[in-house]
C-alpha cells in the first residue's frame, strides 16, 4: 500500500530507556511511512501504571528526535483512553467471551506445570459456577478478565492476517490465525487495568493503522489481536514483522537485560548517522 492511505506507528512503553533495538524498529516504521508517502504515528503505551514513568516518556521523545524521527501530534497515550478499552471489554463480557479468573499468577503457573502437555502449555480455564463466583466477589478476592479462547474462536470462525514481512519461522503471506499458543489471555487485571492485547487492538483501529511494523518477538501477538479485531468488528491491518537486533551474547536486546541505552550512546559522542549505519537503515526517498 502506498500514498496517504498508508499509516503505521511506533508504540513504546515508557518503562525504561530506548536502546538500539527500539531505534531499529522506530526507524524501520518511519522510513516505511516516508517511502510510501504515508503517515507515521507515535503512541505511548503507558497502561502499566506500576512501571511507567514520565521521565522515560520524555526520554522517548528526545531519543526519537535525535534519530531524526518526526511524528504527528497530539501523541496518543493509552492511559488517557481507558474508557474505550473498558467499553470494548464490556462488549466481550456481554457476549460471554471473557470470564473472571481468580487464580494468582503462581496458581496459574502451577496449573500449567501440572497440565498433561507439560510446563510450556498455555493456560486455559473456565468460568466458576455463579455461586462460587459470587462468594469470591463478596469476599473481595482480586481477579483478572480472561478471554475464553474456545468461545472466541467458535464465534469468530476461521481467520487470517496478511504478513508482509517475516515471522520468526519464515512465515509470509496469508497466515491462518491460531491463538492456541496464547491460551486464555488476560485482557484486564487490577494492577495494570486493561492489558496489552485489548488496548493495542482498539488503538490500531482508532488511529487508522493500516500496517503494523514491529519485531518478530510480537509475531504471535498478531494471532490474538486479529481474533480480538474480529470479535469487536475492528478493521484488520496488515503486519510487517522485522528481524530483531541481537547483543554479543546472541540474545535480543531488551530493557530487562539492561541493553545499552540510546542516551548513553549519544552522550558518548556517537551520531544518529552512525547509529543508522550500525543498524543498517538508510533514509528512504519519499513517495
């Protein structure tokens, strides 16, 4: 797709400093938008209230500007869109596509470990009886809203999405949706409110994103998000998953592993042009 109908985005979480992997993803999306004569959006995915920090959001803007990336304003912040996410959740709840799960993370992990298919099997549960659920609610027990994969797949029917890039296993073209690897994903919980998959599905539709460009580590997420798009009657973007940058240890760069921050590289005297050369991204000609 080319022209003004092409819309893509970069959607970081302000939970730490951006590193080279973020730079690669942001520049890949930005240059794709330029080459198509389309639009590039920045979205701040700050629904993780326990870890998001204003200083990290400010650093995102600073780092991207230093890389030569520009974006449309105003910037959408997920923390300001909670009413829409909760409305989408209510739509699913009214159709019995989600259920309250009172299990703790530890209990879920124990349940997975004891499953017949072994410790890597996804979690799939079921609603409690009305009486037991009522008793737990009256006792004030915390719970998460989980998508019932069985009910969701039954209602949505067979689905596909278009992969213009490449999945981690070389997947390309028309991909049959199979969300079984995710199990009954959490769509909302007390500590972070609405969870990633639901917020992303709603926001990509809200912002008119036509092509989702992101790393191969999120390829499996496309299966769940395509399912949610179908259940909520949202348009389906195409996907363009790209390779991941690896560190010297062969592992992908990640915040949790304290990958070297762009800010640190900038302060060492490295230029944005050198960063582009290092990660292999040249400026695209505008369409």
